[in-house]
C-alpha cells in the first residue's frame, strides 16, 4: 500500500508541475523584427537595406584585385513571400536592387566614369535559412544580370555580366547581409569590359518599416 501511495503522490506532483508550467512556448519565425525571437515578419511585408555605413559595393575584375567599379550608394528591396517557423527557410521576392551611379567610380584604364549600373531580369527569388545563408536565384530559364555603362573618350560602353545566382550571409550582430566575391561572367561588351566581375557588398541594416530584421 505504501509503495502504491508514493507512486500516486509522485504522479500527482508531476501533473501539478506540468500544469503550473503551462504549454510549451511556440517557436518563433525565421524572420523577426526588433530582436532575435521577436515579432514575426508578416508575409507581404517589404524589407529594405542600404549599403552599410562607410562601406562600398565593388565590382572588380578579380577576386583579389582592386581594378573595376565601386559605388558608395546602393539598396535592395525584397517582399517576404513565406516566413515559416524556425528553424526553417523564409522566402522573398527581390523586387529592386539599385546603385546610385553618381556615387560610382572606376579605375579601369580608358574609363572616365560610370554612367549607370542596372540589375536586370527582376524580380529574383531569394531564400533565407535559419543559419543565415541567403541565396538569390533568377526566374526559371533566366540569369542574374548586371548591365554596367562606362563613360569613355569614345562614348558610352555597355558591359553585360551574368551569373547563375548569388549567395550571401545574414548576420544578426548588425542586421546585415554580406555578399563576397560573387562571380559574374561577361556576356557582352567591348575590350574595356573586364572578362569577369566579382561583386562584394555589405547591406545593413535590413529593416521592415524601419525596424531591424533578425534571422532565427
């Protein structure tokens, strides 16, 4: 009898403890605002990010070189299309990726300036995984494409570069996304257009209506 009474008591105590604790907290979304584990970003929200303060977006002819084009003003805009429970993968539609050509310069021999940089074939699809990996992909049958217009003594030279996709990394420390040496190959253009373009840029902070976005 004593053994059965102790077992019953133990069961009662366990049940009371679970009742007091209440149900387990629901896991947060992959993308949140305000803090890691904060308010879930709503599907349909628009995220924006400028270049991180004091940095430049570069499009160099090699992964280790410094010859090419750099800009001090650029911004991307993306619409959230899915934001599941973490851990998981959120999806976005990249609707704009702009560069202010008035802030762009080039040190390529024979080039006097940059008349424009345009990202073509938008919108792109993007995925953001809980580990911070960001992947940007073009529409089916298309490519990620950048058109760079360079000003020369002979007029404007148009250089077109293409890539199958881009991979970046999100960092909650400053709500940033960084692309490092993402390689594009020249599709068309004169000899003044380098054969490959390596894109590097850090965008921060990523915000939703002015509030920092975090990856969980």
